[in-house]
């Protein structure tokens, strides 16, 4: 593999110096980091998922730098998306945990968290996320190039390259972007048809079939490929067509913790929310542990090389611009300073040993997250699943050391928030570094840019959370904050000795069985944890990829061109939905109502037809007669 990677040539050669870390790229990146952070905080609190901001940031960067400012540097564009995407990741990590503090404040349990506390949690987690990812870059980005697809990172590079090369490639990307943006506006803006289509199977109680008919999911499925998509789909099928019907069959009229209503009265979505998410969380956590064990030789090798370069001095350090990282001594000092800050600052009620444990767990989940986004992409990175595992372990440790009550609960959420942000930022950073690896960016400058994005986003996220809570209150209908509500319940359950360990252990042993069967655990476990409709949407894109890859009567060269055209188009699909999703979030934040469903709707069947047409357009772009236009 190493020879193959040594032969890889980035778009901008290592010996070329072009504008990259400029005042323009920093300022635009900071603005986008704040905007994406705010928009994704709203989206995540409302629907429980965030949208990867790397590609939308790259598209906006090209529009601003190339078209408006008349500047021409792909590395400047890449720096903008690196800084800008940090806002989404900080928001993702924060919203999955910190709103629990606001809910407790509403209940009168604690006082509302201060802006400073929210800033410190996000800042500490974000900096550690970058610090932990830097030593992993050689192992995950370089050594496994061609093995880990990094869907958003690769797609983002395609967007940047298409903008650089222009011609037909840019046309394919922006055609996908325009179609996807219009599609998203019609379904989730005008609500002409629902973006999620589902049907509860009454004759098979507890099961439900459904699909999210969204362009980005189809795009991720295509980029990930058929195998990864099918593993996700299989995990979802196990949850929704095996486990949930079994719960409905044997549970009958019983009321089983953590549920508060008889099982017979629960819909399939309620069964998933009440029981299966715990099983999925156990499987994801176990998959993470297995992933870490498998990665350990590679991780040890990476650290060994880094420490050797420290001991032998700069003479042994690569002089190539594209191989320079933040120096290891700086990383170690930063890690120590942050650990001491976690120990001493009152926002984190733990001792020095606890701070060290946070750092250790943070590295673990940073590693898991980085590998996971390499498989399934940042948009589907189950950060909340990792947070669930963290919350469970942290709360148990706090309780066992005598830190209980309000102090223990708030401490657990604060620590969970740190780990959550670490996982989200590490995943985002790895995608950004993958993009940089392909286009020929300087890793050290990207890593500094990521830290800048973290600091700015952490400074703004507290104000965003306060704004949203004052407008609608977390836990309500408008912004239910599903993950944070679950974290709150977990902490209370452990402190009161009422955690559904049986459900978590079921997930643990399912993951072990899957590993014994030599099926990749992580994508399967993620499929168990996520809604089936999401896995089905990804699988739809995977089916198109299967069709493109299995065509007969075409040369390997033409098959590769077909696949590449599809990657360009799906990159546009992901970017278009991301951009329009942010616009819709802004409209919703300002309470602008564009819902046309009361006047006109094509319903679920119409939605399926439109999604089928979208998939057909993807297939046509791949296999249509476009050889002449793409050979340029």
C-alpha cells in the first residue's frame, strides 16, 4: 500500500507555493464557521442530525473568492472550507449534550449554564479534537488512501477541482448542486411532498418500512459504495424487522423500563426511540472498541514515527510542504495544558485523575470518529452514540468516586459535551485533511485553520444556544433536542440506579457476533442505531453505484469515467442540500413560513416518484454519452 500512496500526486505539487493561509481565507472562513454553526445547531436540535458543512463551505468559498474577488487559488478555497466546517462540528458536539443543562434549569434543578461554561466546554473539546487527529493523519489519510473513502472529504476535493478546472466537470457539479437545492426547497421548504416516507406494517407489529427521499443521502450512498451502504441497511433491517417486532411480540401490554407506556401502545418509531437506540448505542460503542483494537498497531506505528522525528530533530523531518504537521512537542504541551484546565476550572467538577481519563477517552473516540467518517462520512457519524457511551461510563465513574447529585449530573454532561465535541471535530478534521491531501494543501496550515474555526465557533455557540432556548425552549415541540434529552435521562438513570443495561448489553453482544462473522462492525452498528429510513436512503444511492460498477460491455477506463461523473454529480447533490438546508434553517429561525402544503401537495407517492427521477438522473449522468465532454 505504501508504494501506491508514494505514487499519489496531489493537484498542487509539494514544491509549488500558492496562496493558502491568507487574511482573505481566514476572514471568510470565520464568517462561514459562525453561520454554519448557528444553522446546524438549529437543525440538529430540531431533527437530531446535522449537515456536513465542508462542501457547502467550499462551494461558497469558490463563489466569493473566484467570482466576486477574482482570486484564483484552490488552496485558499480549501482553507476557507477547513475553517468554516469547524462551526458545524462544534455545534454538533454541543447540541447533543449541553441543552440538557437548560432543561434541568427549566425544571429548577440547577441554574442555567453561563456563556463562559458553554464556551469552555466547546473550546476544550474542539482543541483536543484537532490535537488528537494530527498524529493520526499519516495513518488514516496517507497510509490508507484508497482504502478509506472519506466521502465528504473526497467529494469536497472534487468540488474544488471542478471549480479549478472548469468546463464540463464544473457543469456536472453545479448541475447536481442546483437540482439538489431546488429539490430540498420543494420538499422541506415548500413541503410539496414529505422528505421522509414511512409505513407501519400492521400485520407485522413493531415493524415499519420507510425511506428518506433526500439527495444528500443518495449522494453519500453512491460515494460510500454498495458494500458500506448494504452493511448500514442490514443493521437497520435487524433493528426494524427483527428486534422491534420481537419487543412488540413478547412485550405485549407490559410496561418495561425505560418506557413509561405499555409496549402495545407504542408505534414503531416509539419502540426505536425507547428501546432500540440503547441497543444501537451498545453496538456502536462495542464497534468503536473493536475498531480501536484493530487500529492499534497502525496508531502505535504512527506515534512511534512521530516520537522518532522528535528525538532525531528537524534533520529527519520531511522537508516537503505537503507532509508538515503541527510539531509533536506542541501537541503534547497543548494536551497537558488542556488536561490541567479541565482539572482546575470549576466548569468541570473532577480531579486530576478524572481529567486524565477524559483525555484518554477523548483520544479513543477521536480515533474511532476519524476512522468512522472515513467509512460513512461526517453527516452520518453517530457522535451522539459515542456520547451515550461516554455519558454512561463518566457518570458511573463520578458516582463511584462520590461525585453525585447535581454536581455529578452537571459534571457528566460537561464531560460528555467535551467528548462529543472531540469526536465531531476529529471527524471533521480528518475529512478536511483528506481534501487537503488530494488538492495538495499544507497539513500544518490546515490544522491551524481548524483551531481558528474551533475558537470562533466555541465563542459563538453559547449565544446561539441561549437564543434558541429563549425563543422555543429545549425539549419542546419546535426544538425537542432528542439527543440531549436522552443524555439527561441516562445521567438521571445512572445516578438513580435505573439504567437499562440489558438493552445496552444486547447491542454489545450483537456487535461481537457480527465481528465473529467477519462483517465490518461499525457500519452495521451505525445502521442499527440510525433510523431505518436514513439507511434506506443511503442504500438507494448504493444501488445506483452497484448498477454503474456492474455494467457489462464497457472498458475499465469507461467504467472509471462513469464512476467519476457520478462522484462529481453526487458531490453537487450533497452540496446543494447542505446549502439549502442552511437557508431553510435561517428562514425558520426568523419564523418565515413558506409551507405550501395546505395549498398543494403531491403526497408520499409523488415524493417516491420524484426521488426515483433523481436516482434516474444520477444513473444517466454516470452512463449517458458524455465521454467527449468529460475527457477534457
